[in-house]
C-alpha cells in the first residue's frame, strides 16, 4: 500500500446521497473513496435543499446535470446513462437509510451506508436478501475497523497469543453532549430525536463501533444473551438514552461489558477495546490508534507500533507511510473504502482468503444488537436472548 498502486483496473463510478456542505462526515467519505483512485465521484444528491446541493456539487467540480435534487432522480437518471454510477454512499440521517439503500439496490448499485444500516432487523434482513438477489455489495462505514492495529489484534487472537478469551471490555464514552447542545446544534438535534435517530442514541451511534471491532478481533465468539440499562441524564432526550451499560454472555463462557455515553464530562472520545484471555490481554484506544498494548501475564507490558516489521503481514498490508509517522482516521477510512472496492470488483467471483470488511452482515448484526439492548432496557434491564 505504501507504493500507492491502484488495485482495480479502473475507478468505480460513484455518487453520494447526503454528505453536503453542512455534513459532519461527507468530507471523510470523499477523502477516503478518492485517496487511492478506486472511485471517481461523478454525481450526487448532496442536500435536502436542491439548490444548496447543486451549488455544492458544482463546487466539487461535478457537471451541473449530474447534481440532482433527490436520490430518486439521481438513481433514475444515472440508470439511463451509459456512463452511469455503479456505487453510492449514503450519508444522511438514520431514518432515511433503509429507503435509500433499498432503492439503490433495486437499481443495481453497490451501496456504502453510514450506520445504522436501518432501524429494524426485518429491514436489515430485507436489504440482505435484496443485495444477494442483485449480486451487489453493501458496506457499512465502521471506520475504525480500517486501522492496521485492529488487524494485528485479530492476528494475535487467531494465533493463540491470548489463550482462551475470558473478558471483553468495550467502551465509547465521550463528554461532548454532557449539556443539551442540541438546543443550538442542528447536527446534534436529529441524533436525539427518535423520528430521525431511531430507537436509540448512544447505543446505535457509539456502542456499535467497539462492538463491531470486537467482532473483527473475535470472529469465533457469538453473543448468547445480554442485559442493558439506559438513562437519559439530559431529561429532554428521553426516550432516547445518553448513557447505557450492557452486559453480554458469549457462547464460550466469556463475559462482556459495553459502556456507551455522550455525558462522560471531560472525556474526548473514550473509545477503548480491551480483550482479556487466559494468558494475555490486549487494549486499543482510538485516541492513540497507531498503538496496540499487549500485556502478557508475568512480563512487562509491550506497546506494538503501527508499521513495524514485528507485526503480522495483515497488519502491514495497509500501511500508507513508514513506521514512526502517525496515520489517522482518513487513512483508516481509505483502507475500508479500498476493501469495499475489492469486494465490488470481485462480487461475482472469489475474494482473497480471510478477506473481510464491514458488510451487510455487519450492518445486520449492529441493528440486531441495538434492538436487543433496547428490548432489555425497556423491560427493566433484564437478560434477553440475543436474537
């Protein structure tokens, strides 16, 4: 990857729905997708306001006739072009994801969607069936999974360095919404409104990130049941939670905890993943993502650094600069977008062995996990089967 060689024969013709000038995440998508030449942004419906969206598309250098007023027109008109789009990224509020993704798949497009993929397990299963029927790829932007140190953690578990897994400790607890910032911040306002955010706030918006990372690192473990309790410390956010704690039991007897919060006053991101085995533990912190801590019982703790030759081949595969230079979120997202492209090009054939990316099943599992947590919490914080 350091050489920057293109892995695909030609760029995938790509569009965005949402991600306009006022988007918090649109720039991340565009930087990630175009960094390695795997995608070419040719069209978009960037804003709920058609004129504002058109002006933004022109500012990005798109042709005026490919800056559309809405996603329905985007998909319909592009389908008529011999050079029409092949893939679309969805960067809109949560309540729109299902409808946009469904229509994109019905038009034969590959889909990259912000999480949550949708609101209900039934909707997610419908998208999975439609994607399989059309032979299209659905990717979900769990962007932290693009860090090479996550791949190193996966390799350590796979080669038995930790032994039998006993504890899974996950958290994503920041403090930026410890006050009712949504009163003056539109980007925060929709996240605490169930009409737009869905059945949860921090469970879906935050907790699903480390939960997915744990699935990447521990692909052999399955959650059997969980218990969740959630609170709305800023009372106006009810029924959506701004703090939640979830307990999980795994099929091998391991035990997990997840703390998700936006009221952890003073904390920045506070996203950490700690995996405890019978012989050793590992820990990853997204504020220091180029490092992975490995703690072997009876030995000094080790800090494994991105880009070093002692890491696994998987962890070195996606390095973009030499060791010692920090890589960040744009690089991690670019790694994921590159994997999405590999999956799209190989959709009709075999992919590399042990190839993975946040796919439709990752999106479905995220929706299922949130639904199970809400079901448990709303029943008074009881154990529920994970289903």
